[in-house]
C-alpha cells in the first residue's frame, strides 16, 4: 500500500479527509447533536466529485490499455448521477418532518437508476477473456449466490417496508430500483470473479471492498436510528466507498501493462471468497431475525449455521489444497527437475516477453556451457555430475539480479536473460558469473574445478528470440578457444565464419540430401527388410560432408530441430513413392523429444504423405542419452501414433540398461564397435546383447558389418538382421528401390 501514497495524492488525501471528517461528526452528533446535519451529508456528495476527477485522470494515463482507460472514463460519468442522487436524498431527509419514515426520495431513485445502468454498461464493455463453458457456469453460479444474498438484504431492510407503506407508485419504483441494483451486483460479481489480464489485481480488490460496503451499509440503519433519527449509514458508507474507488484508480495508474518479467502469469481463475461471504451474511441475518423467538428455534438455526460454516471451511480447505497442487504442477511443467531453475519452455517465454516490451529496451542473452562436463559423468558417475549441475545452478542464480532469468536448457547448458542490460551491464553480469564459478565445487570428496564458456548476444526490443540465442551460441563456441572461464560478445565476424550459419543456409537452400542404407536379413539370401535414412551435406566449398562433420554442431546450436524436421519430411516424401509396406529407419535427436509439437508434426506428415505409422522406426542415439521427464512423455505420444522406436549405437552410452527399462523400445541396434570386435575366447558383448534382446522381446540389428566372417558370426549368435558395407553402402533412393523384391515393385 506504500506506493499508493507516493507522488500526487491530493485526491486520495481529500477522499480520506472527507471520510475522517464525517466519522468524527457522526460520533460527535451521536453523543450530542452540535454539527449541522447538512454538513454530514456533504462528504457523500463531494466524494463523488473527487472520484470523478481521479477517474478522468486514470482514463488519461497513456500506458494503460484502451479498454481500461475507457472503463475509468465511464466510471467518471457514473459519479455524476451518484452525486446528484446523494444530494437529492440529503435534501429530502433534511426537509421532511419525520426522518425515521422518510424513505427514499424520488430524485435518488431516478439518479441511482441511471447510475446502476451506467455501471453495468461500463462492466459489460470490459473484455472478460475466453472462458470455457464450465468456467462460465461456475462464475454465473458464484455471481448468482452474491446477488441472491443481496436480494435477501434488500428485501429485509427496504422492500418489505415499501410494501407496508401501501403507496403503489413508490412500491413499483422501489422494486424496479432493487431489481436494477441486483443486476448491477450480478455484473460486479461476474467482473470480480472473472480472470482479468488488464485490470490491476489491487484495483480489483478495492472495487470488491467498495461493493461489500455498498451492500452492508444500508443494513446498519437500525443502529443509527437508535442513536439519532437524523443519522443515516449513507453519511459514512458512501465516503468509504468513494475512498476505496479512489484507491482503485491509483493502483490502476501505478500498474504496467502485461505480466512482469521474471514472474509467471497466473491464467487460472483465482479462488474467490465472495460466494462464501454471501453465505455468511445471510446466515448472520438468519440468526438476527430468529434470535428473539423460541429457544428451540434458536438452537436449530444456530446449528444449521454452524453446519454451513463447517461445510464451507471444509470446501475452502479442499480448494487451498487443490491450489497448492496446481501451483506445484505448474512449477514442474516450467522448471527443471534437477536444478529447479526455469526450463527451456519458461526461458523462451520470458525472453519473448522481454523482447516484446514497449520502447527501445536493451536485452542481453548469455549462454553458459560447462567444459569437460562429459568427462565428469564418465569418470565419477552421473550422481556427481548432477551435484555439480545443482551447485552451478545455485551459484548462477545467486549472482544475478532479481529481474534476470537464469534457466537450464538441458545437459550442461545454462542461459540467462539479462533484461534492460546493454553491453556494459552484460559484461558486469558476466564477470559476476565468472567470479561465482571460480571456486571448485566439493562433491563426494572431490574438488571439482569449473571451467565454462560464456557467449553473450546483445539485442533490443523487437529482435528475434531464436536469432539472439543462436548468436549467443556462436559467441559461446568462440569463447571456448580462450583459456579458463571466459566470456565473449557476439559480433558479425563470428557469423561470417560460423559453420552453424552455413548449416542454416544449407537447410534453407536444399544443400542437404538423403542416402539410404539397406537393412537385410542374415540368412543366405540377405533379403532386404528396409533401410536407414542418412543425411549428407553437399557443401559448396568442402564437397559432401558426412553427418559427423555437422551433426554435433547442429546439436549444440539448436539447428538439430529444423534439420530433423527436414529429414523427417524428406524421408516420408520418399517413402510415399516406394512400394507400400517398405520399412524405413529415421534418426532423431534427443532434443527433438523436448519439442512439445514433435509428435503432432510427425502425425501431420504421416497424413500428408499417406504413410502408415508402422512403416517407420525412429532411432534415438544411445550415446546421447534421453533426459527423463518431458522426453519420456513424448516417447509415449510417439508410441501412441503407432511408430516404432529403436535405440541406436547400443552399448556406447553410460546407462543402456536403465534406458531399456525406462524407454518404450521396439528395437536395439548393436554399435559397430562390438560388431567388428575380434572374438578372443570370452563371451562377447554381441552375444550378451543378443540374449538380452531376446529376453526383452526386442528386435535387434547389428550395425557396421563389413566382412562375411562378421556376418556369419553374428548369425550364429542369433542375430537375424544387419546393415553395413558388406551388404551395401548408403545409396540414392532409386538404387535402393531397385533392391526391393520384384513383387513389391510391381
């Protein structure tokens, strides 16, 4: 609340002063009437004028969205009939001979009717956002509960007296005004209960408090009459209502459009106490009207109210538990399970929001890669490697500003969004990161030194997020050439000499092509079972490049994703031209499995080319391990499509058995290192893999078979399929089609 009192706070001070003055006057007159009654009515009229002026000021605040500015402009117009209605009622009560039975003046009824219609129009013109049918139904039920509670109060404290009065004109006028008031309460409740992305949350709370004051205020009339017949609740509740509205305008002006950077926006409808408050006030009224009756009835009513309170408390507890569960699920979906840092999804969202900020703001991206991390995993184990990653994450998070975002992209890569930072500020942040990583990390009795390479890309609002990340990646790989932990800014010379930039051009300019290596049976006929698609790069300078020359770079730069999509599309387009039933193995990257739309994109390609899902097998390289979590979820989605999954280069990674247990596989491919190993009298790895595959009911293929002796030995070990130079080298599509059985090509 402290920020509300800063800056120009004249309207707030005047509004608060009016409320304080009228409270003091009411207290004095309750003891001994010395203050003229007309002065006690003045704040209820002047407060409307103060709110009108402040609402106009809010409507002229340029940084607010147009719908919000229009809303406050309409609220300013509402203040005119409200002030006139209050003045009319004050004149009526000051001039009638019997204030106790004066009732509501015709002027107040007319002006308040206009005000209610204007309020409803202002609320209904606000964008409420998209709501599902279930959400809309619950909002209507909650708003209806609030409206029903207000209807009970209006009847008890106003409607029944109008009925007893016997004046038909006044009765119908009162009923019409009550109906309009109920509709306005419904609109206000719906407004408060519906998720708002533009009205500031603090302003929403102030509006809600003002609604509660407006509903409860008239019910206090019996207390005021007991003190003095000339005292009315409107003398206090209206200035209090106006004060809350002025607080709402100031909170709205202080808000900035869009969610704050570094804060995940809450999109779910928040839990609201309004319906439960409605239940509580009606229960209170029920106790009040039955308290003087028989003791038996009092006991039953109190028991019913207590039972309602217990049920409500139980419901609120359940809602809070559900809210905590939903927040935990939201956190898990947007944060890395190991380090608890934001993950790739949340990083991209925060970078996008930073680059979409209004104005010309600097935004820097720093990409951090741990050097020699693979050696830590291979020599000391994954548990030690995980502890190292956790320590690095904590150090990076501890040395940055609150408004910066540090995330883990995967593996040993971290990235930082440094919002509002030019090159000098980015250098300062990089020095803090380097200093934080200087000390070794003690893990399991080992002192692990940290060497990292940091690449910085300097951008501004409106830049392409993916381009900024690629530039940071190029700078990071240039920093690897420097000794120790070092940081470099991206410059244009890096792009000119970067193979990564050339690879991006190759994907766009069709410099890539596919070859197909047959997969055959190991019997005498070596019947063709299918093929594996292998990508090659027809480099304009270096000629044809094998995958080993560019795939590691594609993995590091993120270009493996568009490269993989190109391979998928080209492979399926070629498969559609071959005879029906031809099988094809296609390599994918573990990074593909972290793309949320990968299964959807593959399904669309299968439909586009009319290829059956069972015709393709997706190969995941075991030497580049799959990360648990979202990758496993994607594998399940792929299996649901009907495609097969294979583990390539089996035996070269660090945890093949755990992968066989965790990943839903159909096939393993024995790495060429074990296929080509000379027998030395011991049980070979190839034999062990064959027995393991048979026990797990997996299809097994031997890769890299180059001699007849290797083929025969594998057949004796139980292998039924293989590929390698002994059978055929990778070949163009037309040559592979010629190898297919004649009946298949007919």
